[in-house]
């Protein structure tokens, strides 16, 4: 029995939800997101909540029950509150700056790394060593954060590179004589 799927998803204030066939569309203050629903589950709107039920007892239907409920919750939270991912840059001379729709990173390479900010994503650099990525789509925010982190992942000896703010880097001891 799915522990996640049993609970209905409350629709936040100011969010409109429309279910048409196997498509759920949510509209809120941060934009509009849509979600393709799998055939194995039934989604309905009941007095201020979205309820997900499996359409059978198959393993696939039971697996998609909780997954679909979690995805619907992410869509509704995204259009009402949004998602934020913070990155930290550490290293001598490493810094970031936003200009227009481009993020410029100086990461110790012979050239600056220029990253085009996709639509639906906001990037702020309060300090040259911190990057804040925000948006309505949780998957897209995480993907952009992972792509930026991939330009210079943190290394275990000095800890230089780009890391998530809640990530801890396991440090290694250097060579001994």
C-alpha cells in the first residue's frame, strides 16, 4: 500500500487546477505548469484537494500511484511558492556574475564559462561566491544547478569548485613524504 499516494494533495490559495484527460494543468502566481498523467492512475479534484487512485492492483499501477501524487504536489508547490537551489563557489579567483540572461563563471580555466539562463529560471548572485537558482519547475531548477556544478565539481583535496550549499565535501589527506 502506498503511504504517499493515500494522502490527498491540498490545492494552495490562488492556484487553479484543471484536469483534462491525462493532463493536469496548474496556474499560479509563478506561472503555469502542466503534468502528463500515466494511464495506470485516476486523478480527480475533490473539495479543494487533488486525489490520486490506482486503476488496478498491478505492480506498475501501485508504483505510479505515489510517484504521481508526489509529482502533482511538486507542480502545485512550484506554481505557488517555487523552488530554490543554492550553490557556493570556493577557490582563489573563482567567481560568478549575472548580466542579462547570461551567467559568467570564472573557474580557473583560460577562458570564462558563459552559461545561458533558460526560460523559467531566475539566477541571482548576491556575492561573487554564491549562486541562487530559483524557478517553478523543481526538475528544471535541479537540472540547471547540476549543470552549473558540473563546470567545476568540488575536489576532495582542497575543496575547490562549485558545490551545493547543503553538500559536505569529504576531504582527503594529501601525499606524505
